[in-house]
C-alpha cells in the first residue's frame, strides 16, 4: 500500500510533525499562470480559474521532499482567502508571493517565511467557466 498523496499544505499545519521539516528546510517556488477551483452545487461543479492581472507567470509558496514512492514531490502552501477577491470562489487560496518576497520564502527564517503566509490582497482575475470539474 502506498501512502495517499497530499497536494496542499495549510498554513495552520506547517508546524505539525507532517510538514515542519519541509517547511523549515525545503521551501520552493511553484510557477503558475493560474489555478482552478471547483464552484457550484455538488454533482454540477464547474471549473473557475483565478490568476493575476497582467502577470502571465507568478509564484506560489511550496514545500518539497524526496519520496521513495514518487521521487521529488511538492505541495502548494494554502491560506485563508477571507478578505480577498478569491473568497467568493473558495475558502482557501495559494500563498502567492510577490517578486520581492520570493527570496525570503526560499532562504529566510521560518518565522519570516510564515509571515508571508497570507491571502493575496490585490486584484485577481476570476474566469468562471462551464467546464465540468
């Protein structure tokens, strides 16, 4: 039996046994053009894309580790979306990193990196589609 893969690391769990070592020692940047969330009633959810205006590429916070089962693996760090443009779409969102914060995420202290784990407080482009989730 293989362990269940985990895609996301919640900011409130980064100090837990499961995430602590990766957060303290192996932070990474995940390049994005956008990310998708499911919206709508169960059984009829559609794909909603979120991205940054005028930014064809941006970075989300990640952590990584080597796995015997899958090789090099990463998880995206997620935070509460309350008070952001993403809140009507989903309760959590990726920790998006401004260019000037990326070096701190990669090489700063765990406390400094944790301070970056907040919702994106700038406009987002929201593209609601009719694509089934």
